[in-house]
C-alpha cells in the first residue's frame, strides 16, 4: 500500500498580514513613486518591476520516522543588470511565491544603494525547521540545493542566510553544489569561517543597522546613549543590533520573539539575554525582566523601535499607536505602505530596510571577493570597509532627500532605481 504524501500546509502568521495584501505589490508601490520622481519610461518600469526568473521546486523528504512529506522551494532572480543575483534563503512555513518575489526585488534596490556589483534575488523553502531533526534539515537543504543548482553559482546567483537559515545550512549548500560543479566557496556567502566565510559576516547586518541608526541620531541631534529601544525578533539581526546598541549605552527595554517577550524599564542585560536565548532558544522566560505580551512590543513608549523578524508587522493600526521617534527597519518590508504614510504624517522617522539592513549583503560581497581571490581579510579591514560603504550610501541617500524633498525611503528607492536604470541603458537591448 503506497504511503500518503503529507503536504506542508502554508500557515498564516498571526502577526503578518502579508497573505491579505501582496508583499510584492507593497514593494512595487514604493518603486512606483521612484519611477515617477525619475520620469522612467513605461516599458522600463515594467522591466525593472518584474522578476527575471522564477523557479519553484518540489522536494520529497523521507522523515526519520519513515513518513513521506512534500515541500515547495523557490529561488527568484529579480534583476541582474548590475551583477550576479544575490539574496538570502528563508525557511518558514509562510514562505510563498509572492513573498519571495518581494524580497528578491528589495535585494535589487539594496545592492544598488550600497553600490556593490550584484543584482537581487531571494530563495525560500516553505517548512518549519523547528519540527525537523538535524538530519532531516540537512537532507531537505541538500535536496533544495540540488533542485536550484542550475540557476546558482559564483558568477550567476549567490545565496546567503535569512530567517531560520545559518552558516551550517550554507555549508551544506556549498558542499552539495560542489559535488556537481567542483569546490566553489563563492557559490554561497554566510558560510562558517573555517570553510571560507568572512570574519564579521555573522554580526554584519546588526552592525550595519547600528551604524546607520547612529548617523540618523547624530543628524537629528539625538543621543544613542540612554535612548530607550525595543526590538522585535532576537535571531541574527535582532540580537546583534541589540548588542551594539546596548554597548553604545542605549537601554533595550523590551525584546519579543516568536515564543514570547521580556520587558525591563531599566534596560535588559543584553549580553546575558543573548546567552540565554541561544540556549533556549527564545527570550521567553528570561529572569532579567518581566514577561511581555508580544502584541505590545511596538506600542511601548520608547525612542526607537526595531522590527527584526518578519515582514508586514507594522500595520496602519500599529502605526497610529507607535510612540517612538524612530523606526529602524532590521527586517525586510516590515512596514506596510499604508502604515508608512501614517508614520510619515506623524513625523516618525523611518530608516528603510534597503539602506538600514544592507550591512549583511555588503559583508557577503566582501566574503565573495575573498573567496574569488583566496586572500582573507582581518576583522578590522572588514569593519572599516563596511563603515565606508554604508557611509557613502547614507550620504547619497541624504543628498537625494534634500534635493527631491522626500523621506528616507523614497530617497533610497530613487537612488537604487537610478543606478539600475542607468546600468540597464548601458547594457543595451
Ligand atoms: P532569524 O531566523 O535569525 O531570527 C528571526 C527572529 O524573528 C527569531 O528571533 C524569531 O523568533 C523571530 N520571529 C519569528 N516570527 C515572529 C513573530 N511572529 N513575532 C515575533 N518574533 C518573531 O532571522 P534573521 O536572519 O535575524 O532575519 C530577521 C529579519 O531580518 C528578516 O526579515 C530578514 O529578511 C532580515 N534580514 C536578515 C539579514 C541577515 O543577514 N540575516 C540581512 C538583512 C535583512
């Protein structure tokens, strides 16, 4: 009797309304404003909005229990005029085509804003890694790598970690790709340092967020020292940005993740919380604060909120109730366009994802460069080059804000679109 194949149900996330509003449409609504500001001809608007290649793959996994399950994975290449496609791989039950398209498009504008020679891509696998054993996770990751291997490669498309993926999974993907194509460390970034990963890559997104936030605080004559901050998401991005803010004297008063939240008005001990959350793995139950209803995270009185989990979490209803002066987008696409309008009307500064969280892809670029040259840099060199790259991007965005009299998100999109459009014309038809 053949065994029934169990499909991985696409689950709705309670905090994420992106299944009601298309995430790709949301990104395109920002993009359209930039097209209008730059008076981009209609045909090029379509070329720059749509994705170049969309791969959807079926993966069959035999669980250790013997059960057979069916999964779906994606790799979407949005735009490659400025260089090989680049973007992370997300493992989450709610991953779907629309979300991966949106995230791939954001990568195109992000790589252009920080002026690194990459296009934009994203990958995703609809699964809940928490329900898989290490062996099953490895089998699934290797099967996914085999299914997309014809579309990726060091000069074609270079994946990296995103939600629920990490250096260990990047190592499996590199190894699986290498079985067919020969050892190619540059086919993926965010690898373990022992296998060609870059020093500083793990904390790069958090470090970059901290760096850009610092620039904004200085420009508005605000001080990070003593500033009250709340962070949603305490994985790679959230835990590192909290760490750098804490080190600079900010008070991180609340943190929430998928399992729960913790609040301490005097400021949480972030180094201790990081150790606790690695072990658990969640911030829930941490003894250095009181339990927090995670739905309250964005509406607590504070100076800055940092969404660092999933997209679409700051809805119009939440935007009306945010009490912070600044929203620092660690996550990709965390603010819906309607919420963005409300935040603007309320004079709340939004530091957009495509600038704020670009530190990760910048150090991924450094990793790729080190892999291709087989010459490895020390930490100081990575950090200096990261700071220089982000400073240039910030200065270019600030210049457009002044010239076009637009907010930071619109300025960042204008910069990204201008660079991609110029490259498109130079390539010719
Ligand atoms: P991660 O898997 O390391 O951490 C994700 C965190 O979000 C976890 O703490 C998880 O518990 C939390 N979370 C998930 N669902 C939640 C919910 N419903 N409510 C509250 N918290 C929830 O992922 P990451 O790499 O830190 O990525 C976080 C965000 O940053 C994503 O939007 C990702 O696209 C973006 N980003 C990541 C990088 C990178 O280098 N990893 C770079 C740029 C942007």
